[in-house]
């Protein structure tokens, strides 16, 4: 599951190798907080206004709280040349809690690879459905992975409302026979 992932840079350069590992408490939080802020403020600009992005990014301002959030469940981190380039979290065992890619690494398949790895972990834990409360930015990634829209809602962050989308994907066939 944590094998290398070769991706193309999109600029004609040779493929690069991505190393996958689990979150390391006490070591990864500052880099992942910076990656989270950059992802929200840069990549989400096409879907959220400046006030919405600032309110969302503020979740990483309390580094101890952000680190505690990263430490729960299973958080997977993608690294290239020693730098974190993406991360995602399964918490609890049937819910994708976080999925973020560094702006310089967007549109290279890392979000899709993270979703697949998190889905595999959910299947291993015998979850029957995998859910996510996705942003407008990440919703298409989940829909391409087979998730279906269940509902949409507005959530409040620091006095600002942001849209999000609840999606689910069945993981096991349901037997309706008696």
C-alpha cells in the first residue's frame, strides 16, 4: 500500500518518485499546517472568496490543535525529496476527514492516489461505506473515485459561511436477501 508513486510533473520532466508514510507526531505538523494553508489559500481561490479562504485556513493557526487533529485516525503523508507534498486522513475508519495537496503538486494525481489509499484502509477495517464532507474544490476528485453526492450544506468558520458537500461510496456489496 505504501509503495512508490511515479508521477509526471506535467512540464515534460522525468517522473518523480513519491514516498508514502503515516503521519509522524511531533515532526510533521508544521510542514502539514503550511501545506494546508497554501492549499486552501491558493488552490481553493477558484471556488471560495478571500474571506472564506482566510476563515478556512485559520484552522491551522493553533498548531497544537492542528497537530492533535492530524494525530487522530490514520493520516497519510506523501513526500518527495524529503518535503511533504500532500496528505489525507481517515477518521473515523469510514470518513475521509482531510485531503490536501501542495499547490505546486496539484493536478498530478496525488489527491486521487490518497483517496485510493484511504479507501483501501477503510476496506481493510471492514467499513461498509466511505464518506466525506468535501469542498467545492475536492468534490470532483471524490466523484471521479465513485462517490455520490448525498447532500450539500453551509458551515460556519470564524463567522464566514462555506459550502461543502457530503458524499458517500459503498465499499461492500449489500445483500438484500433474507
